[in-house]
C-alpha cells in the first residue's frame, strides 16, 4: 500500500492533504495543485503492482481512456505521471458521498429518484460506449453524488476495455463480484450490455437496499450470476412499480442478447416508466411468462404465443411459477325441454355458432396489421421519420432540451422492436440541444462557492485566471465570462476571474522637480508619499532622490528627499598647518577640501599650508569647497666661477 504523509509534494506539483480511500489497485489522496491552486484527487498505484507491466499498462490506460471522456457525468482526469517508483493519476476532486454510502444511509430510494440517478449513470456509460470504452466495473462505489443534489459522476475506468486493446485473458475475472455480468463472471468477452447488466444490479440495489446475488465468497456470487434467477424487487419492496420491476429484470437476463441493446434503449424505457409512474397510470403485474432454460433466463410469453404485450421490451421478465390448472368439472345432465327430443335448441346453437364465427372472421379480416416498431433512438430526426413511415407507422415528433446534439432522437414510444398496429403513432422525442441556463451572479464569492453554484446551474467551470481588483478580496471572484445573467447553453464553460489584489502602479521619476510638482505628479497613483529634508548644493525645495520608481505594488510608500540650503560656517585658519592637519580641520568644520602645491625655497615651508581660499575667518556654506596651497621645497641651483684676486687699499677717513 502506497503511503504518502500529509505535506508530501508529488512530482514537484501536488501537495498531499489527506487520504481519501483505497482500492484494489491504488490509494486515493486529497491533494492541492500548487500551480493552479485547486484541490484534486491523486490516485497512486500500489507499489506491489508497479513492477508488473500488465498492471502498469492497465493503470496507464485508465488515464488515457478517462482523459478522453469529457462529460457532465464522468469524472475528469487532469494529469498522470510517476512518483517514488510508482505511478499516479490526477483526477477531479468531488466532495460528497459515493452512491454506495447513499444506499447504506437511505435505501430503498423512491422509484423516481432511483430512475433519475440510474439515467445519469447510463448517460455516462452511453458516452463511453460511443467511444469504444466499456467500463467493466460499474458499481455504486464508483459513482460520486454531489452534496446538495443528486448530480452524479462516474469514476474509475481502471479496468475498462478501449477498442481492441482488451488485456483480459479468457478465464480471468475482473470487477466486483456483486455487480458482474454473467459473461464477465465466466471470463468471456464483454460488451455494452455487460455494463447495462451492472447498471441493472445498481438499480435493483437502489430500489431494495440489497444486491440480487450475494454470498460469502466471490466465486459463489459469480456462479449465482450465471445460474440463478434474481428475486423480483417487489418481493423485497412492495412499493416498486410493476413497470419499473420489468425493466430491472430485463437488464438482468443471463443472455446479453436478451437485455437492452444499448444505453439509449434502456434510458428510453426508464423515461417511459418514469412518465407512467408520475401520471399514475401504472400497469398491472402479470404472470404470463414462460421459462426458457430454467432459472438461467426468461422470455416474455409472446415468444411462445406469438402475441406480444403492448410496448413490452424484448426478454424483459423472469419466469413466474406455473399455475396449476383447475380439475375438470363433471357436467350435469341437461333436463331442459329441448333435451327431451326437440331440435329447437340445436338450431339455436347452430345459429349462435354461425354468428360467432362470422364475428371472428370479420375481426380477422378487419383488424389492423401488426408491424414491428423500428429502433430510431440516436438517429437524426429526418432518418427516424423515414424509418417510422417506411414501417407503416405515423411519426409524432416532440422536441425537448437534452445533452445530446440537436436533432438527435433521444427516446421513442413504443420502444424499438415492439409490435404495434399498422398506422398507429410512434412518439419520437428529439433533442433541441442542452437548453439554456443563466450564468449566476458570483462576484465577491469565494472561488469554491462560485464553482459549486456554477455547476449546480448546469454549467461547467472553465479556466480560472487571476485579475487585479482594488475592491475584491484576494481569492474571491472579480467577474465572469460570460457575465452574470447571460443565457448560455447548458454545459457551457464559464470563466472565473479570481482577484489577485490591486494592480501594480507605475511610478515616474520626479528627481529635479520641486516638491509641490512632484507630489502633484504622484497624487493620482495608489501610493503613499512621504518626504525628508537634506542639505544640498541643489536648489532648495527640489527633489534630490526618491525611494521607488517603475512598477511597484499598489499602496507602496514613496519617500522623496527634498534639498535645503546648507548653513553658513566660519572658515577655520589652517595656514602654517601641515596639509594633513589642515584637511582634517576643514572637513571637521563641514567643508570639502581641494589641494594644490607651490614651489618654495624655504625648507621650513615644505609640506605646510602657505595660503587658503576662502580666507580664514570668512563665512561660507557648509559643504563648500576650501582650496589650500601646500608648499613644496626645491633647493636653489649652485653656480661655479674662477676667483679673481683684487688688492684693495683701505680708505681711511680721517
């Protein structure tokens, strides 16, 4: 069994929240898609199967088959991949109960409710069958029921047969024993009627609260499917209407050829039964059936008598026990006057016989011819009308909203293959499309609540992109496309735009502007403005710098630094100081220093400040530049010459 602790990140995308359940092949976990921010069901193959190529292929095919089944009654498959030496499938997460839980808590269900749930299962099966997919394991455990409605979705196509890629070998049994068809229990090939048998078991359980066949071992149950007749549902629940019981038993015939031909035919029969139950014109139970092959199967009495009951589906019933004929009565002697020798009584008998024979002959000559009603369900309207007309019947077309494409026949009355009087009317119900629904108002709702309401109104949630909003809280719905109140076909996608908060704003540079001009430029933006003062050589009152420019989150704080005039400071006296001491003193006073040099012949002036500008004692702006001139000693050049001897005669003044 695969174990994933809460918080585990699968394939870098799906974070596990909790375990939802476990099946024969895989465990199912509730997880959150980190990329799309939605909850999903993560199905992880048991590791003991991960090394079996057959199981891996079947698991892979589940994702491949189910991913192509996009239908309101089929669970969506989003992704597949591998994790920790095994494989996973990511599916739509459906909060609610399984149909098995509903049965345990509420069965037996009202017949109308049972019919409506069963029809939804059949629509999912029909959609799959048309694409070559046989489910093979239809059971209440694989049917999810939404919390606030009886809308259902079928899941788990793990052992489906897609096209010709049947991996089941003869003799193998796959599925759940209580819901197996007889041919599946024997390891034979399966087909659409095999799924319809399983649906019949589910309907039986909805109506009675129990399955038709049960035992301690799966093998015993399988044998019962093959050899035993089910107990009629009305014996377990007297409230089961006879017309609905007939349909249940029709689906549970042992021979696939004696069941409904396809989901359309079974849907049409259930819809007809529903209409009959609602109108209160329920039929009477009958025991006019004969057994074929003992308990293994049954056909209606018309198969033996040649006279079918009106609108009865083929092979719809299990044989009722034969009734004993009453003992023959012994006639008493006739003591009427005619018996004593008069011929009048015989004459009257002859006349009566002739009259009765003439009436029978007249009936036989004038009675309407019986013809077989063609199957037109799933045909286009024009072709259906032609088939009914060519059969000698009169078509009556009624259009109704339906999920099938417009112009498609979704039901008929009488059912196909039934016998009807030539010229009688065949009611053909044609789809006008899914009908329309109004997009509900969901603005400012949370995303989960909005999705639930959209689905409740018969629509589907498309993409959920983010959108900026200054008024709608993050994670709530900003708007929909189409907008609220728009009338769209049932099943249409509705795009939900989810708030990501206010839109970012673009802040321009206001450096060099005056303070008032800068504030005016930033005022229309959704930002907060603060200022601070700083002495600067720039014009006082102008912006020297700002904390943010470009695209910034809405509501950000932008700080503007405003220039102010520097204070006046007395220039200190630094002449005679060394260059280093002078520079230090000037900087301490708040001035900048530049230095130049001048050649001096006095060695004592070497390295000292000879002069400064501005002069010492003057007032200058703090931060202004003071230039100092530093002496650089250079020795004088020596000149060499020939000495001359001069004789001086001292002058003496007396």
